[in-house]
C-alpha cells in the first residue's frame, strides 16, 4: 500500500487526506500549527491519523508521495528535507485531478480570479448544469472528488497551487491578468511569478480553450515564451478581437466561432472597469460551454458581489462602508480606489509583500482624504503617502480603525477597507479581517 503524507491541515490538506483515504492509501497528515476543530472532526470521522504542533520526520520522510498545502513555502525546512529525500511533492489539485473525469474550467490571475470564478460558477448553475466550485475558493476540490459527483468543476487556482501541478489539465484555462504579487515567494522576480501563472495552460491540446486579457502587458509578453496548443480567446476593452470579447460602443460583444452574444455594459451586475474584464472572461467561458445568450445575459445582470471584494456593508449617517479585505495587493487596491466617486477614508495595512505603492499615489492624491494604517509595521505607508494624503493614522485593530474612520468621515464619504497587504500580522486571513471589519461597522 502506497503511503501518502499530507502537509497542512486546512481546507486543502484535509480534503486531500479524505480523497487519499477513499482511494485506499496509507495516509498521514502533519501540521506544524494548530488544526481547527472543524478539520480535526473530519480527520477523526474518516479515521485519518494526524499530528499538529510539529512535523515528525520519521513519520513524514517514509512517504511515497507528499501533498503540500499551498500556504507552505517550498523553502520550509521540512519541504526541503522531503525534496532532498527524492520524494515527489504535489498539490491537492494535481492529486484530485487524477481521480476526476469532469470538465475543468480553471481560473488564475493576480486580480479578479475569485469574482471571475464565482461568475462562471453562477452562470453554469443558472443554466442548470451539475457543477462544483473549488480550488482556492469554497470547499476543497479533492474533498468533492472523494464525496460527490459533478460533470464540471470551476476551479480558482492560485500560483502556489500551480507550483506543484504537473499532469493536471484544464479544459478551459483563464488568466485574468498578471501584476506584481507574492513576489516574496518567487525570488522577487515577476518573470518567475508569471511563469507560475502560465502553468495553468500546461498539457492543454487543440480541443481546449485559453482565455486571457490581451490588454495586460505582462500576459502578452509571456505568451511568446510558451507553446500553447489550445484555442486562444482574448478579451479587450481597447480593441476589437476576431474571437473572444471586446467593446462596441456601450456594449460588450462576445464571439466564439460563429456564435455571438452582446450585452449593454449598464446591465452588468458588477460596476467598474475591472469587473467588465471579469464579466468578459465569464461570458467567453459561457459561450465555449454552449450556454445560450439569454442565460448569459440574465446571469451577468443578476450576480451578487463576492464577500470581501468591494462588498457594500452598510451606510451609516450617509457614510458608505465597503469591505474589500480580499485586496491583498497593490493592483487590487488600485481597482478599489479607481471605482470610487466619493471622498475616501482608506483603511490599509498588514504584511507587506515587497509592495511598490507609487502606482497608487495619483489616485490617493485625487480621492483619499485620510488614511488609517491597520498593521504592526506601517512605516512604508507613512513614507510612501506622506504629503500625498492629508492625514495618516495608526491603529492595531479593526474596531479601532472603524471607530476612527467614523469620526473622520463626513456625510457623502466612503470608508474603504482595501488593505494592499496580506492579513497575517493581526488576523488569521483576509476573511477574518473582513469579518472583523464588518462586525465593527455593525457595532457603530
């Protein structure tokens, strides 16, 4: 019996452990941190041996294969030892793909991937298809392969998940865009990060489709370096494309083969230029999947925004509070500021990933009346925005940030949590940060 060891006991690792158990492997799960009660309960229910608070080398280095959770960097000491021992290291997505014959629509990118994934999932659901949602969003893909049966999966896949994928194949692959993010995990090299994103196209053949933004410089620059056999379907807001999606006046036009669908931009449920891109990518995927035009239009006009992504929490005394906790990089925060048309009290901060804030200075000068830094080390924000934003404050909790913002904001203003940074200095993750922000707003 082959032995599989899983590193990490979160959503991804626990799901992989259940699938390994179902497929008859000798399974062991190890997490250096604490495993939350919801996951220990699943491990016990499936009778999967595990440890937390440590990595026991004698129980790990005897594996035939290791499934590594995406949050664990490849230079972690235990991962290095596994690699040095010549043991194969794969991702949960790679493992689950071996046991799944469903059609797979896979989405990656620096920004917009969660919204695009959710849009496509919603669109296919509305069309009555048997579809699962997984990867970097929702429930573990491996867990679903182990316990459910779907005809199609819509998978959001991060660059960390792509790093350990080798034989997995997408039927439809989407790269929303590529902007500097997580460069600390890629030797501060945009080239290495971009190549990691393009792994989503590996193993595709002529019957598959690759959907990408032809307005995105970094994507286009790397297209030449990759051999892609799949059908190319670009989307653009700057020029008409032969096949794919483009703008014609105040309409979005989608064309795949001899099939065309158009829709007024004002009918789209999601506002802002970046969301037009997300809607274009989703609509192309819909056409490739043979969804009829009425279904595509209806879905794109009735979709509800994703939690923690430009989510309107509530208005208090005519001040609108927006939760964009998922904006963990500079580009995402740029989109959030770009679509505001009211004065902004901007809440930022967290773990800096080697960010360059210079691209935000013009927008901040034009739109931001005050900045509240919610982090343990805010020096870089002060250095970057001093003299650009009239007032900059420091806090160390969501409650304090919201209280201070409510004192500064006047009727007609927006309080925007769009942090630009990872959340790990003060919060468990971006969801935890967003929930605490929303709780603080409701407590006002």
